[in-house]
């Protein structure tokens, strides 16, 4: 099969490698010409496109993939009220033999839900600009799906971690926020790749899937384990100080609490995660990046 990975960033590059290993032909896009060698080294064919430019996305017409994984983040709604990046790619693929078009969204669209469990039946209530843009893209894809027969499927992804992405704790960029202990749901990047492929191979058109691991947890537990494994101090600041240190959007995300269920991923898509919780996944990520013996 031919797969298009639109947006070969942190997750997209690992997805491209896995698909190549499974003997699929892969085209991986980037907006940065300097990343083409890295994409080529994965075994994928690099393609430089600028999703904000309709003329650039026309190059996708020749790709004609069987599946598209759309991992390009949305532009702010005030710049892209029509979810244009997504729409331009869907339109460019309207003659492709698509089995499905998978949009990588975020569990952030649910908003702050305290300790209440969240499954795919819970109505979204985004509170940050980024989450509102994600939800707008989801809705746009479903609308375009029926018009262009791209067979949309949506993965709402929890916090992604893995080698080189462990909250920036070592650099001191991460702080605990005193008095705030919300729930968090995460997924190791390699398990996310497995989940995305399962959405393609066993998912249903028009369906939502929460893509996170088996164990929602108090958000500080991940940070405390990382600090303990790295033998470094974990600073704590007040909410007032956090509002000075972080952008308003990031503060909203940090203070939110989401206890997300992956039951549909496990039962409908039959996915068994390699790292069912961060307790197994975080040490593995640190070992892979060379930070842990």
C-alpha cells in the first residue's frame, strides 16, 4: 500500500519508519527542505510542501495514496477559520484511492473535566486556542469527508512522550504548579504509531478514537518519576508565577484535568500497548535517548 504521512515531525517520522518496515511505500511531507535527508533515511520519499499554499499542495495529487495520516498542526483560527491546511490536502487527494484519511487531533478538545472519566461519547468543550483549532479541523474533516469521499477517521491523542520528549525537565523548563493536581493521559510515541496504524487497518469511517495509554494518572506523577530517574530537582511555582512564565494557552493546558479512557482502542481496535503506562514507557524512552543506563 502507499501511505502519505502529512507532517513528518516527531511522531510522523517514527510512523514513516514503521510503515516502511511493514513493506508499505511511504511519502513523507515537510515544510522544511533541511529535513528531507532525515525523511529519506527512514525509507520514505520526502516531499516538501507548504500546507498554507494551495499551489504547493497540488503536488500531492501525484502521490495518490491508499491512506493519509494528517499530522500537520492547525493554524490559529483567526488565520485559518476554514481549517484550510486540512481542507487543501483533502481536496488535493480527491482522486486518490483512499481507504481512509486519519486526522491526528488531541484529547485537549475535551477541556477540563476534573476527575470524570472521558470516553468518545463525551462532548468536546475546548478551552484553549489550540484545542478550539483542533476541534474546528475535526468538524471540517467530517464535512469534507462526505463531499470528497475521503473516509475520515479521527484520533484524539493524549500527551505524547518518548526519546527526546520528556517535558523538558532536564532543562528546567517544567515546573509543578502548587495546588493543582489534575489528571493526565499520555502515550509513548511508539504505541501511538501502533494505534494510528490500527485506526487505518481496523477502524471505522467517521469514528473517533481516544489514543492514550491504559493508565490516566495525576499529572505530577510523570514529572516526579522523570526527575527521580534523572536525579534532578523538580521546581514548584505558584499559579500566579506560572501565568508569568507560560503563555496563556499553555497555562490553560497545564491546569486542565482529563481522565481519558482508551477502551475503544483496546477493545474495538484490539491494540495491546507495549507501554501500558508511563511507568514502563518513561524509563524506556530515557534509555533510548541515552539518559539512563
